[in-house]
């Protein structure tokens, strides 16, 4: 039986995004137009619009699993970043490229970084098929960002992290914004970082439980 992805996309907009206070019109248009299923490889395409994180690349030896973030926290995090049409964006942990595609509709240009070369190749292919021409996909450690194209007006972290490293904060432009979900499980919260007069400050926002990004774990100390 074929899946009506257009209907699922409309249900996502109304039942998941608008119901969770996502009101940014360009963002709603972008997510209502882009085929999320195009970024889900293999037999899981029919699950592309479920309201939970979706595994899109299983863990293998030396490689952590990669996930497509649940639509509602993803959209709320992007809304918090207030991406504008002249912004240069760094998409940290782009996975197969869905976040990059959405950002490409909102920003001037998107640099997407992915730590897994095979997953990055899938992102490049899917983005090219959808004519997302204002993007560039690079590979490397996510926590290091991509200083070659810095400074960025917006830095988006596509998964939960224990902390935001100075290596990323230093790549923010003046008045730049970084958004990240910090913490684990139900205790995690979205945070907005803003650089003003060379100083970065942050504030917490909504609660969100999403899967972690590789490379942002704090070392756990010994417990006696």
C-alpha cells in the first residue's frame, strides 16, 4: 500500500508544529513543502513523520547511530534561532540533510557538517536532487565546527549535547545566535546563545528530549 506523504506532511504541520506553538510562517512553509521522507533511507520512509526521533543510520563499529530529530522540537529550535534571509548558517550534525534543506529555505547559505562520511554523502545526494543549491556539505568532528567559513550568523546543533564548546561559540558573528538542546532525556532544555559586543550570553527556553549528537559528551568523573 502506498503512503500519502503529502497528507502526512499536512498532519505534521497541524498536529505537531502548530500545536506546539510553531508560528514562524517561512518555517512552516518550508517544512510543509520539503519531502522529509527523501532524507530517510531504506525501509523506514513510511515513518518519516512520526513524532519521535528516527534512526536513519545505525551504529556500526566506531560509528555512533545518527538520527532525524522529531519534527516539533526541531521546528521550535529553528524558530528560536530566528533565521533570516541574509544569514550564513552552520548546521552541526546535518545527518542525511533534512535540517540543511529546511535551513536553505530560510537563510542565504548553509554550511552543513557531518561526522560520518557515508551519511554526509547521502546528504549531498538528497540535497542535490531537491535543487538545494545554497548549501555545502563538509565532513569532520562536529564539536570543531567549520572555522574556514566563519563567522556564522546562526549555528544550529541538530541533537542533544552535554555542553556547547568554545570552538563553536568562537565561530559566531556579532549578534550571531547558536541554538542547542543541552542535557539528556526529559531534563534537557533548549538554549539560545547570543553574541553581543564580543560577549556570548545564553538563556534556557523549552524542554525537549532528543537523541544526542556525537562528540559532545562530558567526561564523567569518578564517584566514590
